[in-house]
C-alpha cells in the first residue's frame, strides 16, 4: 500500500497544512513510501517492511512491484521457501540494493545457493527430481505418474550409466556411448537369453524388460528436462548436450506373424527377427490357451480375455468385478494397474478412448464366470487372510496382481507349451489377428482395441496377416483382363 508523507524542516506528517489543497492532494508537496508485510521469518517473527523517500508514486510502485514479483516465485502455501524469499528481499532492501527479479529468486530457491563445485550428473538429476515434488511453484504442478516416470528413468538408466560424469562435461557422444549403447547391449542380451531353449538362461532374465526406442526417447526427454532445469538456475553451462544426440525415430516396430518358416528359423538359430514385434497365429494362440486349461492355470480367464478381446495387461489386472456385466456381455475398462519402476498402483485410464466398454463373446463370458466361481472358493479358503480389493484377477489371498509377475507367468507357460516367444502385449495384437482373420470389419476391430487411429489397426492387416494380404493380391491380379497366361516351366 502507499502513504503520502510530507517532509519539511519540522516534519508534520499527514497533518501538514501544505499537503492538502481543499479536497485534493498537492502533487508537488511531500514524498511517497511503500509498505508491505513480508512472509514470516523462519523463527516466526513478523516482518513489516516500510520504506520512504520516493519522489513519485511511480518510483515507489516500481520497487513494490519487484518485491511482489519476487514473492510470486513460489506459491503461498510453500512456507519454507516463502520465508527464504522474505530473507532475500529483506537483505536487499536493508543493503540499499535492487530487489532481485523473479528469475533470479527462482535460481536461488531451487538450486543450491553456493555450489562449491559443479555437481555430477547424478547430483544434477537428483536436485531436478527433488524440485518436481511438493508445491514450490507453478512449474511443480505435474502429474504424480509423470514424476514417477522421471524417477524411474533417473534411477534405472541415467544415474547407473552417466551418474559419475561431471554435469558440465557431459556430451552427446557420452550420452550415445554411455547410455544408449548400453541399453541396446542389454536389450540384445535379453533377446538372446529369452530365445534360448535353455531354462537356466531364461531364469537369468526373469523380471527383466527390454527398453524400446520409444522409452529411450522418453529417457532422453527426462535428461533434457534435468539439464534445462540446471541451465535456468546457472548450475550448468547453457548448451544442453541432449539436443545433439542422434537416435532413431520413435516409430512403432513392425509386427510379424510367427509363420512356419519363421518358427523353423528360430528353432534353428535361436534368434528372433530384428526390429519386429512377433505375433502368434490364431492356431498358436489356441495352443497356448489349451495348454493353460490342461494345467488348470488359475489365471486362464485373464489370458483368455486379453487374447480374445484385446485388453492391455494393466487393464486386465485392474478389471473390477463391478465392471463386469455377464448378462449384457461386456466389461468396462475403468481402471488399470500401472507399474512405475517396480511399484504398481491402480490408476484411471489416461485417455477417454481407453475408458470404454468392451463387448464379450460367449466363450469369454464363460471363462470369466468360471473364474469368479473359482475366486469365491479361494476367498473361503483364505478366510481372514483374504484382502478384499474388488478386483477380478488377484492373488490367491485377494491382493492386487503385480503386472511384472503376470508377464513372468506368461513367459513360463508359453515355454511349457513349446511356442515361439512373444511379449504379453502380443496377445493383444493377436486379438486383432483373430478378428481380422475371421472377416471382422476393420472399424469394428479398431473400436474393440480402442485404437486412437485406424492406421494402427490397418498396420496389423498389412503386416500380420499374410493370408489376407495374399487374398487381396489375388483379387487385384484377377481384375486385370488377360488374353495370354504363363505356364509353369517344367
């Protein structure tokens, strides 16, 4: 707020007769002051701040404006950092120095004020991720899932591979050789051990997941964000090394069907086709599900529903009994179990397109009904050890399934069945294969799988179903009028 004061040889303050002319203030007499209440100090004391001596309202207003901008560098609820802002402002005013602007205050708040040395990459990324929690400012309002994703990238990839490098010495070349090449070496090892017929080698990669090109792009995005954060706060030089990293575009890998020829080559060499997501034929999917029934697998209905109706792994694990309507033959995808690092939690679907009803066929309804009957028996057997979660697919004591455990169990059963390897998500692709092979319209399959674009569904048509593609080629060739036809050379 502002107060108009009058100063002469003997200060009469607001009672000076020269200060007012009738009903108006004398614009040429007196000086201006500002007054503002700073946030309480760390010890709880109040800090009213008042300064006078300004020749004009504009001059006083400019200083007050810088103070309010500085205070806006963090949210009012962040009492710790509000107190620090008050310290910064108070120190500047008492020293007759200019109050720092908001950007300078943020650098002082969210970086270490006095760094003895430039931190290593591990230190920089730790400061960055620490700044993303709480309510320190408007930039901190990110989804918890995003923060957990950052944390997973930092803990699992960035710090193990680049953590000891001085933050100001990191280059694009070091990122490519020290991070991306190491990820690819790990991916190749997982492929090699998982494709081996030796069960001991399979056990070496239990719980391990390949890091795809899309995830590598997200890891780089986390590293880039950390460096941008450090640059803004003067911790590292202004050139972000991630900007110059060369990496393949994050495009969806080609999907290939496990044809007899590819299965034979895999059995001979133990190698999987490169840069491809493998998908079972409908016949191979049938072999897998028959094997589960023969084993009496308690999660048969989960794998059946994924294979027939195209649920994602997290959607299957997060399916609630209340969202299953056997009479109307549908389930509602309202929840999913999402894995952040190793921690798994229930979350709502990310998009409106994923939050939808999925129609069920009679065989899937039967599988789910049988599973619910089995779950009731398990609840009785568990007695007071049962944990009621409302979930359809649980452990034998009712607890939520961990998605990684479901995937490991899937790999175990497919090896038992002697089938070529696919990822669990390949069962979802298989649902498209089954429906397209049965002649279901492309749009219907798109709606079933809740694909945002028909391009994703049509990609399966052109690359996964060679039989359908062959039929299309034959029809196209037959449409060309011919007078002469070639004969096979004997």
